[in-house]
């Protein structure tokens, strides 16, 4: 009670200003860090019993103290929250699921700087550009630099003093014209530095500026009659134009824009980031969070925007988002595009995050098949608003031709997979003629009376391969006769005998589903499976009856017929069998009856 009183006093005294709050447990550990535009209102919401979810309750039970820091702006709150989470890594904050180190391009802090790919950031004054999350983009830009600028790649300690002492000699790189021999003083520091400055512009995405400067140089060289130098510059311009045509995938008018899209599951959030510079996507990255508490999607996206802009050192002045996050981000303008080129860019980001989420789910389900089944069954439970997860689903279908050889079948799915050992076939016993409704009633009554007698598990969902009529007769048996409470659905087919719609409830309503949706395809597979199973049984029975009709011979009963078919496999082989084979199988008297029937024409008549 003392702790509750202490917390209540803190909450009541909180200012209505932007800031960051920290929750501490009884070990004085920070277990959660949060941001707020209004500290008092946000922290109070955690202690409002009506609004608490299970996740929040688990967190609140462990809070024994609250600390807070007031800041000037909402952006400051976002930045401070990001910093504190990284520092303390609180247990209940969203957990960043990313242990990868992506490569960057380093311009080494040397007299003649080297340019190379690295994953190690060393604070020695070197310049780093990236990280690059897309390997082909990194490879392409390094190849561009190599084509345009002959740079050294050796690790020699090249200082003015060492070069003057002629300590080093040129290597193979010089002879194949990939280096201009700065180790022997064959290339001036000024020329090398000019190349490095241009490389920095390329890495910043400022290719347009380089092109303008090169064009001026080319014209000047031509005027000075330095045609070889002018030609070399022209070749550089061509290489740059080729690079731009490959890398420009959005409107060139879009410049210095950050784009974000988000997808959220129950426990995971995925945020895609696209950075556009001069019409070129220079960064494409998807961040994955593990959600520990009931964070709103606006708060998750706001945190991700700060994290990703900081990680990729973005200074973009415009940010495209799919919805308003409720926070100002300093000088950056937040845009929620509705049409045009910016909307296309946002749609591209949304497409990327959806694909990433889909791929991750498939990857996880590959290693844990039960996860996919649970997710699918949860989707069915939510779609039909079922009280229980439909772990066991049973589906019924009838099959007959004008009432003859009437049969029915029941297929059983457990954890979204066919349980073939539990499939059941039924010969219709009490119904005369083609009456599908009466046949369905008989089979359902037999199925669930048997399960109740054996105290076997009952399904959480029954499906009729048919429409409203079949659903109603199943309901009459299950609810009115057997007094069971089991949800009942129906699967109707179109004229092409394909699954058309799902019916549910009484009176039955059509449940809207996208035909490409996984849930719809799952119901379709159940309908196809029960139809296949029923048809197969019906064909077997019809074939069997036709075989027996040919063996309806006076003095030969059903058991003898079965024995002959089992041993000789077909009526044709029975007809062709000799006396010895037949008498050996079924005895001399019966064997001779059959032999004479098929071989003695007078007796056959």
C-alpha cells in the first residue's frame, strides 16, 4: 500500500509537458523507458484499470518508483528516449531484433587516403559512409569509384618525408593503370585530394554537382587545346551517366527524402526505411522490433524514425509516413502523401515491409510448423468469432448417383493438417432414394453419437460441403437432438465446382474473404479433400458391387466371392482360372460350379 501511495503522489505531481519517464523495480533497475508529449497524461494511463491490457498489467505490477526528465520539445523526448533505451536496455521496452553489422565505405584518414569497404568503425578521423544494407548497391558504387579514380590500395605509410626519401617503388597497380604511383611522387597530393573530394560528393549522392564541374573542366580543356584531358573527362561523364541511369528508380525531382512504412503483428513490428537522394534510393533497410508492452503503432514508428535516421546519419528535410505519428521532428517536414510520386514512393516502402514480414513468417514457420498452424487457426477463430481455437475441424460430404450406392464421408483436420487416421466412411443405411439432407442427418447423428459414447474429443468447428440446407440439418442433429454446442459452417461451390463462399451462423451469413487469402485457400482445401474422399469411397463401392453382380452364381455366396476376388484380383482372372486353381481356393464342389458356369456354355444358358 505504501508503494501504491508513493506512485500515486508521483503521478499527481507530474508536469503536463513533454518528457521521458522511467519505471524502476524493487531492485532499483530501470525496466521501462517511455516518451510523452504530456508526461502526466501518459503515465496516468498506465495506472487506469479500465485501459490496462495483460502486457501492461505485468509491467505495472513490478513498478515501485518513477523517474522523469522534462524536455523542451517532442523531438527532444524522442531523442532522449532512444538514448536511454540504448544505454539501459530495459526489459519491457521494444527489443531491436538486429544483430547484424552492415558494411560501410571508409575514406581513411591518411595523407593519401585509401577508399575501401569495412565493417569496423575506428574513431581515428576517418570518414565513413553507410552502412549499406544492400550489398549490390555497395558493390556498384565501389566499382564506379574504381572506374573513375585511380587510387592506391596498399597499406604503406605514405608521408611527404617517406616519399621524398624514395623508400617505396610502384607496384603492379601502377602498371595496370589502377594507381598513379603516389608512393614515388608521380601523382601530386592536390590531384589526389581533388579525386577524394569528388568521391565524397558521390557517396553523399551529389553526382549532379560533379557533372557540372566536370563539364566546365572539359570545355576549358578543349579551349586550351588539351584534347586528351577533355576526352578523359568526357569518359568520366559517360560513366557517371551510366551509373545514374542504373541507380535512378524514382523521380529525379525527389531529393533528400526519408520514407517509412510499418507492419505490426501481435508480438512483432517491422519498419521499412527508404532513403532517396536525387532520385536514387541510396538506402533500403527493414528494422524488426520485438514488442514487450502494448505500444501504439504511432509510438513504435516514431521511435523507429529516430533510430533509423540516427543510424544512417540522415539529414533529410522531408519524411514520408503512412499516418500521423503525433510528434514533431524538429526541422524535418512530415508528409502523409495521398497521390503523386511521393505516394508511389511510400507504396514502394509499404510493399517492401509487407514482403519482409511475409518472408520472415515463412522462415520462422519452416523451422516451427506449429507456428503456422496456430496462426492460421487464430485467423479462423477471429474471422468466425469462435470461443475456442478450432484445433479439430470436421467436414462432411455425401455422394450418390440417382440415389444408388449412397455413401458419405467425414474428414478430420487437427492443428490445420489432415488427420487421415480419423477419416470415416459411411454407407447410408436408413435413407431410400436420393435425399442428401436425410443422408447428412444420418451420418452426423452416427458420428457424434459414437464420439459421445466413446467420450472422444469433439470438434471445435463442423463444416458442411454445401450451403444453407446442409448447415440446417446438421444444426438440427447437433443442437436439437444431441444438445451439443459446436459452431457450424458451410462451403458453397460455384458452377465450376470450386469453393465460392463461406457461410456461418444462423441464419447463415456470407463471410467475406479474399480468394487469395491463406484462410480462404485453407477452407477450399478442406472442401476439395472431403469431396475427393467421398468420391473415392463411392467409386470403390460401385465398382465392388459391379464385380459382385458378375459373380452372383447359384451356390456361391458373398464370402466365397470375396475370397476369389482377394486371391485372383479380378473377375477376368476368375473366368480364366483352371479347375485346379479354383478347387484349391474354394473347394472342389464350389470350384466346379464356377468353372462350369464360365466354361460350359449349356450350363451358362
